[in-house]
């Protein structure tokens, strides 16, 4: 299973999502059980903040414990939201339980070798890096951009192309600069300075990417953003959340299945006159407990709009106006 952008501990407009995240991680555990998943890749942004709160740490710890009880091997890299050093804490001890965490780039691209009935699988783990992180280890190389940095790292390893190779990465990967769908909850630099071209990964059989919250392939099915398991901004209301399950058979034979995720509360935008939005027929069109952003089109001034809406939509988070 390929996961990314869990953002555990995230809040939206002061609304904590910890219970939603607990629900979706339990759902992911059920999917792992029912699909006999034996390896989980988490491609960065485990936490939403560099210093996560105690509830977030407990939730991720519980998730790892459940994976361990199932005998699942776990591979985790840091993302741009994570504290690299904090995420790496205790990783030497975790290795004994087949939990591999690569939070800090130390000059070498970490490789873990696995074996199955079809032979060897190499998993390369590249945590989120900036050009300065790589320049420190390769002072004689010209490293000015994120693309230069990742290219330098890959150029300095020997890839055995006769076996299956996976790379985990948390960067803004694009194809020839083509725009991909992004959301408000992602931290993306302006001007394309953090773009990494997908051609750098030509020698890998599967590219497990994090950073972009909409699950999507890039060029082909085996180069993929897992996407976040939950919607983390109202710009994601039309996203369809799922998790990729990747079955590696012999070399060049990979099967990918997307398994739907169903949140305990969805995220929706409703629009119209206040009277209409409070009508039973309109209310019945969706789950009134969803996280709601309301756009009010009344021209007349209405006292305590959000209070009136909250009597029906208890999880309303935002009210905007579109009128004259």
C-alpha cells in the first residue's frame, strides 16, 4: 500500500480533525487486512506540523503498532511538514521490527532490499530535501535547483535494472513542467523553482510520491501521487480519495488497484439564499454533519447567519457572501 500526506494533527479553521484521522487510519488498517498487504510505504508529511501535539503522536504510534501486529513492513520518509530529526527518533530500534524511517538525508540514498517469490525488490528512501541539504554532501557539484539536487543524489547510486526498484520521494514532481492539480492545503513554492522532472526516475519500476493531495498518476500508472487520505481544504471538495495497492509480480509486471476511502464526515460547499439552505429538502441532499462552507446569496442583511446555519449544520466552518 502506498500512502502519503497523512498530516496527522491537522485542523481546518480551528476544527481538529484528529477523530476523522483516527477513523480513516482504522479504515486503512481494515483495507490492509482484507487485501493481504505486507508492505506499507508512507511518502512523507506524516504530521501536519514540525512539532506535533501529543494526540497526533499517539495516533501515529497506534497506527504503527497495528501495522506491526499484522506483520506489515513499514517504510516512512519525511515530508516538508515533518521535523526530520523528530521523525527519525528511535529509527535504529524500529528497524528490528521492520519499521524503516528515513527522516534526514545523510549524503546517501538509503536502500532496503526485500525478497519474494519473484526475486529481489530494492526500496530507495529519499526524504524531503532542499538544494542546500544536498550541496553540503556534494560541494563540488553544481546544485542550484531542486531538480539539480535530486539528480545529483540519483546519479551517485548504481541501480540494478535487472531487478525491481521502488523509490519513495516527497517533492513536487512534474512532467516537462506540465501543471498538475494542486490544492490550497499544499505548500508549493512560486515560480516553479521546486519542480523536479519525472525523467529522473526512468530507471525505477514504481515511484511512490507524496506532496500533492490529489491522488493521481504522472505520465503512467507506476509514477503516482498517493494523495492525502482526507480532504484538507475546501479546494479539495471534488477530490476522490483512495489508496493505491500495488502488486509486484515479475519484472515489468505491476498491478495497481485503487481502493476507495470513505470519511466519517465529508467536506462540502453549499450555496444559495439562507431560507433555501435551511429547507428540509435541501438539507436531505447530503449529510448535515459534513464540514460545510456556505456561500450566502441573500442581498438583505441577516443577523447571525452562521448561528442560524449551525442549528442545522453543526460542522459549518466558513460563511462567505456572493451578493451585490
